[in-house]
């Protein structure tokens, strides 16, 4: 390493270079005094090395300081008469001027050398950075090529799976179509027979006809599922609001799945509309929820989530049947037994089931698969043994005019609150807090407000509260810390979280445990009403744990 490079660190610290410049001049001054008559004459000349050293260690600034200080000392102590600030003779003026000119020439040259050295260092650093980036680019490109090869292999596997599903679909679709024609005759004839009965026949005859009709109806359901898998069912798509569809199904799912299954809905704010058959989409969600319940024989947690998402070209390359674009995603996640890779590979095959005899037809997932494909969508299953399963349905985003519907039948009326139910709104944003509190009062609830966790705890010491509606991200004490404290001291109080994160990373990444209730911002009055009533009607957190 050269001397300039070795002293770069010193030049970057003006707090050191200026004192060092003064010290060098002072040392020269003392040396000159000590030398006495041995260095008589040319007093200015003996200070030029000090100016050179000061310029070398600090650049132009310290060099100029050293030059001025040296000129002053020489003029005061080594030029007769002493203690005179300005020269008194022409010769003295010439000596001082010559010193100053030479000193600043030294300072300028040294500054030019330092600047040139700095530029050389920058160029050397730029070259090293370029080499590093080049190596990183080569490494990255090599990894990308390897990944592309893996994606190509995965895409080929997807194509083979798709071809297999297409073949099965053609066979099952043909069988179902013909079978439905026969069922139409059977069911129609049984209906006619029932209408023509006069009531005087043997009651066993009426029971036999009804049993036959029930069996025919069950067969019709099976064939409808086969047609759905083969993508030949008649659809009546319309602009659909998936948020309202999922919200409207909450009560139906609770009745169907039973009390052992805790249901959580995470509805995305600003969800795009989609174009889908409402009744078939409702059946798909119900089918997947029933499958999830069967995978949780001892009870568990079911999460239904909506989100806006985009499947890019890279994803489309590894899923041959998918078109890149914007989609509305509906996912159903359970905490059940999960599926092995072997089961996962055959999950959509018709008549394939892991349930015991008489407990499943093996057509639930295949029906959902066919409906989604017929709707130009995509379906994907993620599962781990003993960790649970997530089924994601992707339906194309609808872009156009027209209002969105949410269910084939009208949604239940907005549930009204009661002044007997007190809700504590905990929100650090004053505008959001006021809006939420006013909305809850409009619904009929008694409302208290707190700007943060500590204030909420103070209120709870003096007021009776049934439900805490709290933001998650807050200063001092976040919503989760507040809820933990509340559950220790007041276990009967229900907790409803809200957050501006429209995506449910909080739920899936474990920041919130299973069993929590979450309403994502922004939410409508209708969503708020249903969610608050749902949480108030549920068991307290202590009993859910």
C-alpha cells in the first residue's frame, strides 16, 4: 500500500488534520529556536517542509493554515525588528511574498496529487464493484437457468397430469350425460305416479315411490358432479362479489359443519368482482368446507379468505393450463390431517377418496375442479401431513360495468345490536376510531373509545365491556399484547381484531393464534354488523382455547 493510501483515513478526519498542521508548524518553530545561530538566515525556507507535511496529511485547508501560521511566526520572531506584524523594508516584503507564493504552490500541488489519488481510488473501487456485480450476475443467471429447467420439468409434469384429467373427464362426462337422460325418465315417471295416486292405495306403495325418487335424486346429484368435473354442466355466470358471498354463507357453514369447527373469515378490502355462477361457487365453497370438516374429526379451525392476486408468466409456465393475469382468490384452510404427496396427486380424480365405505363418493373435489376450470379459473392444493390443507380457487377478475351480486338468494338482513352490549373501540388513528364508534352506535351498540392499549386497560378497570374491537398495529402496546392482558384479567370479554393489512399474513404467519376473529380494513357497515354479531354470539376466547 502506498503512503497516500495509508494516510487516507487521516485526511477524512478534519478534526485531526488541522491540529496536526498547527503541531507541525509549532515543532518547526521550536526547532528553529533551539538551533539558534546554526539556522540563521532564510527563516522562511525552514518552514516550507512544515507546509508540505500539513498539506500532505490534510489537503488544502490544513496546508493553508500552516502557511499562514508559519508566515506570521517568522515575521514576529525571526525578522528584525521583532514583534512587528508587517514587513518594514522592501526586502522583507519580497521575502514574505516569495514564501507565501511558494507555500501555496506546494499546497496546490499537494491538493492536486490528493485529488488525483482520490479519483484513482474511486476508479479502482468502481472496477472492483463491477467485477463483483459481474460475478453475481453470472451466479444469478446460472441459478435462473437451473430454475427454468426445473420449471420446464414441472410444466411437463403438469401437462401430463392435465392430459390425464382431460381423458378421465371425457369418459365420465359421456357416462354422466347418458345416465342423466335415463334419470330424467325415471324421476319424471315417479313424479307422474305420485300425482296420480288418489290416497286409497297401500301406504307401502307411496313409501316405495318416495324411496325410489330419493334414490334417483341422489343419483342425479352424482351425475351433476360428474358433469361438473367434465366441464359440461350448464352455467349461468354473473358479476359476483365474493366477499358478500362468503359473508352470507357464514351461518350456513356453521350449521353444516357443527360446533366443533371454529370458522374464521378474512375478507379483503377493495376486492375485485369476478364473473362466476353463484350457486356453483357457493356449492364449491360448501364442498371444500365439508371436506375440511371431515379432515378434522376432533374439531379444528377453518379459515376462509378472499384476496386480489396476480398469477404471473413465471407461474403460468409451471402450470400449463393457467393464463397469466389478475384473479380473485378464495382459499379454504383447515387444521386437519393433511394429505400425502401420493394422495395429493390424485385428489381431483373422480371416485377417488380416502374416506371409509359409505362416507364419500370421491366426487367433491372433482366437481370443484371442473367448475373452476369451466369458469376459466385455476385451483391449487397445498397440504402437509398433520399440518392441514389449503385449497385456493382463482377466478378471473371481471373488468366492466354492472353491479356485483353475492348470492343466488338475498343476504340475511343486517343484524342490529343492543345497548346492553358494550363495545370498546381501541384505535390510535382518531378518524378511524370515531368512524368505527359511530358505525357501532348506528347498529345499536353502546360504545367506548380508547386511543391505545394502556388507556383501554384503564377503562376496563371501571367499565363493563362485552367486546373489544382493536387495531393490531399500535404504539406502546399492540392489539395482540392488549388481548393477552385482557384474557388474563377478564377472560369473558370477546376480542375482534382489525388491521390495514389486506393480506392475511398475520393469520398464516402465526402472529395471531387460531381462534381469533379478524375484520380487515376497509370494512362496510354490513360487514361490521355481521362480524360483531358473529363474535358476540361465539364463545369467549378462554372457552375456545
